[in-house]
C-alpha cells in the first residue's frame, strides 16, 4: 500500500448534500478496492486560474488515501466518468 493524494474539483453549483455524496462515492471506490482513507480535506468553493467548462469557480476537496498502485488506473477511469467532477489529480505522497 502506498500513500496517495487525490485532488478533486467539483462543479460549483453543487449544494452541500450533493458535494458530500460525490465525495463519498469517490471514497467508496477507494475503500471497495481494499484501500483506506486517511483524511479528507474539503477546501470549499475557490476561484480557478482558468476556465473549465465555461466556469471560473470550483469546489475543491483533497482525499488522502492508502491504496495499491495497480488501482490508480481503475480509479482514474472511474473519476473520468463521474459527472459532477470537473478535474482531478492523483499524486503519490512520499
């Protein structure tokens, strides 16, 4: 198991319940694969440096997790098709 940081940017028009449900879905994918969630850091709505899907703001959340390296490609595929998610980045933490 390695430590990863999953930075996510969700659509700005999501209410609190929808945002927490979207984050829970991502956390569920990680835990179903045998990984574990270390910490979830919700930054809230922030202004982005450039426009994504014709919008300037996004709701940021960082998920710190431990998971197998082979699962990262499956997680990326799941995140690509997750509708409320605009951008994501999975990085290995040393």
